C-alpha cells in the first residue's frame, strides 16, 4: 500500500508538471476575472480590425464600426479544459472578422487567456476550426 501511494503521487506530480501550459484545475472565477475586459479582435496575419469585444457580468458586447451586437457568455471550466460559451447573438450579416451569429453561438475553448492576450478556438457547424485572437484594448 505504501508503494502504491508513492506511485500515485509520482504520477500526479508528473501530470501537473509536464504540461507546457498548465490548464488543469482552472478556476471559473479566475477565468472570469481575466476575461472581464475590453478586447480588440485581431487577424492572425493581417493585423488589427475595428472590432471591440467587451465581456462584463455575463454579457458580451461586440462593437463593429457603427453597429453594436450583444449576447451572453458563461465560463465552463472542466478538469483539463476551459470554455467560454457564447449565446444569444441574433444579428444578420457578418462581423468584420467574417463571423455570423450562428458562428459565434457555441462553446469556445480558451486556448490562451493571459495578461494582454486571449485566444479562443472552436469547431463550427461545417467542421472547420475557427479562431478568435484578441489583444487587451
């Protein structure tokens, strides 16, 4: 029994220390505090856009040029992954980033949420990987 506890402890230490970015056991409250800012959407290869996202108290507001769209969000932190679930976007047309309301209304994996950068990723209804990259505004 004594050896079994040592083996389990060693495996747990290896699991927690071997990740490049430790995504295990994330706190929903910490993620929400890090998320609740104003973010500027950027293209990965073309630079910044005129698209500002604000996350505050369960509401997400998207300012695109002279248009304002809003929806809701929630954080879902699992043992090994965390998600921001966007819901209730109902606008027609597309954003500057080429997203329609149906593209946004889904669970987005929080790939990176640190300091002044945020990166979200999801699979759309057609099976394509969609990504959203932001810098703090």
